[in-house]
């Protein structure tokens, strides 16, 4: 499949200014970031496509080449430049290659592990790991110490991470002379690619370790004790430095990132540090008033006074009964919302009493009186 136009990838118009390109890139990168699109299997590829497009268009020289020749400017597909010396850029082949040498560093740098020579790639940092952890609302309130079993790669004990049998030192790759990359000339371009012999490491192992197959790492499940602080929310990220995958051939390990998801609760709803609890009360209790007991997230109880004549939706605040702030700053409040419940399955006697009450009720329902008065005025105005 052919590559999409870089301007289309960013959602920017051709000829857009540097600021416009930056704004378009930030919008797309935020929209397509894999951490925010766990349900979209294409998000990571689209995110990389956006980064590749902006990497070219943010550089004035690369942008000029792309605007004139498109993707061919970076693929060695321009041929002889229409038979003109220097490919029509003015100056010879050497000048052109020099002016755009950074293009190839950027394009192939990820495969090489950076712009340095292969000698710096002998030890490679391990990958970061992600662990999704689900906790209850009670655990998020109080915090907890939890042991996680994390599958990862660790340094091979037989070769001490070198990848060579008996811990012997690797030898310099004869193909790239330790640079980790080889160069090939295509028309007016000098293209650097990963060395096929050493895969960009700059070194080869003649006698690979039998324990790890020459990688310097082995698969293992580790038990880690993690402190989950009080006040965590869904999306909270905890970083454990050095607890990711082991590095290649003695390189430093990556990090472990724990992403928290707080489970929904049957009684409480959470909004940041606030808790909301919907409490049903009887029609008689709402009319006459009285006391009720409500649960709190710490497992306790609080007595709440219901004013007489309370309506559904009325809220009352319990200060300091919400969730703690993650990084200090006190504790939020809890809000009680009343839900006046209409009785069902009435007995004959109950129905009789309600009919008697209905007959005696005159000015006990001000909202109803106001509503039906407005309705009457509306109908009268329609007749007029």
C-alpha cells in the first residue's frame, strides 16, 4: 500500500506554517496516542505515521525536498534527477548528500538505536513494561501494599548478560567494522541501513550462551511488592524505575509502569475527591422529616437529619467523608441525594388512608399548585 501524503496524515494544508504544522501534530498525536486508544489496534501504527510525517515537515530542508519530490525524496527513487548534474538542486552530488545527511539519520536512526556508531549499541536499554492493575474503591480510599507477579525478561545468569558462552567478550562485526550499519549509494543518495550480519549491534558472538541463545536475557516471572497510595484514580500511573525488561547484552533495564483502574462501586459514585450516594427514603419520612443512617467509604455510618417536606433530588453534604487527594491536600466531601420512594403493593387500609389524606390535602403541594395554575393560564391564553 502506498504511503499517505504527509500533509493529509497531519490534517494540515499544503503550505502550512511551522506553527500550524506543530498545532496539527499535537492534536493528532494526542488523539491517536496508544495509551488513550487501548481498544483501537491500529492506533499505534497511526501514531507512528503521524510522528514520521511531522519529523519530515518540521525540518525546513526536509520539507522543501518533500514538497518538490514527495516520498521519493527519501526513498532513493528520484533516479538521475532528470539527467541534470546534482539532480536539479544546484551543486554536485556530494553537496546534495551532505545537505540532507540528517534526513537519513532520522529515517534510519530508530533501526540503528540512535545516531551514534554501532559501537554504542553493544549494550541496549531494556524495554519499558506496562501492567494494568484493578483496585476497589475501598482500596483506593485507604491505599494498599500489593504483590504483583510480572512476566518479564531478566539478565541471563549463565553469561551475566553478555550473550556469549562463559561470559566471553563479543567480537567486532567484520561486515560493518563495528559501526552497526552499512552504506549504499542510490543515485544522488547515500543510504545507511542496519548491518544484516550483527543486526545493528556492531558485534557478533561466535559462541552464543546456551541459556539465553545469545540474547543475554531469559524469560521469568517476578514477584514485586508495590505500594498503592491512597487517593489513586483510574488512569493514575505508577513508575517503578529499573523494573522493566533487562537490557540487551548487559544494558540497563527498562521501567515498569503500573496503570490503575478503580472498579465501579455498588453504593458510591466518585467524582475526583467527591463521593455521591443516592439514598431512598419513604414518602412519609420525606414529608414528616426524621433521621436516617448512611454508609461511609471507611466502613462507618453517619446519621443524617432529613428536613420535613424534602423532595427527590435534595442533596446534603457530609464534609470530609469523601476520597483523599492523591498528593495531599485533604479529603473531599460526600453528598447524599434523596430519592423519595412511592409505595407499591398497598393494602386496602393503606389505600383508604391515602384517599383520606388526598381529600384533606389543600395547600400541601405548592409545586403542583403552581404547575397546574400555569397550565390553566396557558390554556386560557390559547383560547384567546
